[in-house]
């Protein structure tokens, strides 16, 4: 487990802009080193805010979009094109405005897709897609993502892994169907903690006063079953990106004054 690093920004707008600049740099570096890059996107207001900031960043053209693989950490199991789906929101915020290779945009299945309304079958299909993309150097059933981003919920959930529910306890499968999520819609598809931990870097995004308690709990040594965000960490780096309101309940010793 990599100990988390914290960066605290003045407000959510500055956080989104700085995170977008950080992501551009990370993608460009990965493409320079290996010829391609792999990123896992997150939805929600912070994930979409980052994508919108990336769309407006002049440096976005430094990315070779055709050599970028995009995956998702979770998805609402709704029909294709539903405005509540993470992929729909991501397309509107950024993806439709950049020259991606459609074959490298790995959206999670929709409820009106080939798996019908069988969310567990849909999850198994996404797990198979991840396994097919993994190479011998990945040493496992998922690619070694360069950056995997997660929004942190007020209840400490990440992806669609909610406290105490079966999905957060999963240790074998990389993708699961989620039933009875406490946040609508109740049926979802989600990466599991083992898949999340395959990433080189895991970035956790939290902005707003409603995320302050969750950040404090997750960073205070809570267990991952009770606080799923505490169990999200990368192989090489775990980075918490927060605004000042979200960091307001953290002990000041956790981050340097200059980061604010």
C-alpha cells in the first residue's frame, strides 16, 4: 500500500484546472515512455469538472488522443445515451471534442445492450474486456492503468463500492454488478478494489463541504469495508486532490500549508 499524498486547492475550480494539467502531464509522459497511455475516468461533479477543465486547457493538444485508452471505474446500468450515464456525461464534457480512437474508448455495458438487463453478465463481459487488454507485463487480469480517478462520496464510497455492501468485500473478481446501491440508480457496474489497486496511480477527488467528513474518515485509518475510499490506492502513488472545504476536517499535519 502506498501512503496517500494530499494536495489541497483553494476552491473546486482551481482543483479541476490543476488536476487537468496534472493529468495532461501524466498522459504525455506515459505516451513518451511506452507509446500509449491508459486512464480510468470517474463521473460525478468532480470527475466531470476535471474533464470540462481538460477540454478548455490549451495544453490538451500535447496528448496523442489516438494512443489513449479510456476505461471507467463504474457506470449506472441504464440505457445507452441516458443522460445519467457516466459515459454520456464524459462525451459531453470532453470526449466528443477530441480525436479519440473509438476502439480505445471502453464504455461499460448499457442496460439495453447485448446483455440485456443482466447486470452480472454485463460486469463479467467488462471483466473479460479488461483481461483481453492486459499483457504479460501487467501480471494480472487488468491492464496497469497509468491513472485511475475516483470521486469520493459523502459516505466514503468510491466507484460504486458502498460501505458494508457485498461489492466492497470482493477479493477475486475485477468487475461486479451492484444491486441495491443506496444512491440511485440502485443497479450499477463497478470495478472492485483489486482492479483499482492495479493502477500505477490512483487519484481521489473530493470538493465541497459535503465531502469533508468522508475525507477525514478515509484518511484517519478507517477500514475499507466501512470506508471504501480508504481501500483505494495505487501501486506507485495514491493522490488525494481536494479543495479547502473538503479538507476542512483534516488535521493540518496531513498536508503542507503551501498546498492550500
